[in-house]
C-alpha cells in the first residue's frame, strides 16, 4: 500500500472514530432525556430509533435558541429552553454538535481526497450505490498489489467459504497468528483471518445501498436470490437466509469487478476467478 493510500486509511479511521464518539454521546443524550419525552422501554427498537432522532433534532434546535447571540454563556446567564433545563445538559448537546460538525468536515475532505485515486474516477464513482465515503473505505482498506486473485479480496472481507460455511469468528474458522509479547518473545494465538470492519461495511452498508439504489448490482442480487429460491437444495432455508446469501454473492461480484479494473489500472496481472478459469463462466463487469 503506497503512502497516499496509508494517509487515506488514517483519514477514514479518523472519521469513524469521530462517528463512534458522536453515536456514543448521542446515545447518552437520549438515555438522559428518555423520561422527558415519555419513551416506553417496551417499545420496538424501530420506534425508539425514530424517537431518538426526533429528540436529538429538537435538542439541537433548543441549543441554537439558547446560544444564539450569546458570546460567553455561563451557568449564571443560562436560560432553559425546551427540554434543556440545566447548563450540564447544554454542555452535553454542545459536545454532540461539535462531533457532528467534525464528522461533516471529515466527510467533506474525504469526498475530495478519493478523487486522487484512478480506481475512484475510473470505476467506483460510476458504481450506483457506492458513494464517496464507501469508496474511501474500499480504497483505503484493500491493498490491490497484494491481491493476486479475486478470491484474495473475498477472503480479506470474510466472504469466502470455509468447510462449506461462510467465514465467521467461530472456532473452526480461526487460524494461527504469531505476535511478539511484552518480553519480546514470538508467540502464537488463534485469531480471525479477515477484516471485520471491512466485512461490516461491505455487507451491512454497501450491500443495503446496492439493493436500495436499484443499479446493476441490485440486478445481480435479484437474479441470484431468484435462483436460490427455486433450487431444491435450499428449499429449507428461511427468507432471511436466502437474502443474506444473495447479498454476499452480490458483494463478491462487486469485489471481483473491482479487482479486475483496479489491477488493470495499476498495470498488474489480472487472474481469472475460478468460475472463469475452470468452468468457462464469463462474468461482465456490472
């Protein structure tokens, strides 16, 4: 991975660190104000999430009203508005606002940063459902120079199959990994062989975006899902299981397309995937 990619990776990691802090502060705010908005703990997660978003929007609005035109707000000069009734509550909202602004600034910079990479301007920019932020994750997390085969990307993202099952954190999927302990001695331990952050972003975020966007990869998902639903071997699988299988297949097709275009742009040899090399099945780039 070159220096520019390393810098992009640091920027992406920084963005998600800010985002994680923003979510934690937001959750703390919602927890502190639950009684004020009359939330019922028995309500569904979906209802609570909607209420949380409305609450945060309302609190940020109250914050603007309280601080508008005030140069140096102090506990003595503080006046409550809406649900914000103490200076400490105001300080918590201020922390949340600062993180929101930092996150927005980081996203803005990343949108420009990805344009320095040919794989973005020549491929990812035109992939429906894959915006600048997800492109930044893809570019910064994969080292195309180390990926000799399409399956290399699949494995790094935890989307390959081990002993007939998708890779996971279960014991049978762990591999031996070496590390140096505090005394400088090399030790071995069991660990995962894929990047869980990448897997979460690709399957959970990008996969959903592909489906919602209705682009070429949505077609890949629909076609494969239809095939699975009409295969006797999968007759006992639930709708959720079929959906997950189709999402994984769709994301793997995207990674295979990414591999081909990226390796060509870098002037690297492009290996055929197994289905092409051994079975003669040719897939067109979506």
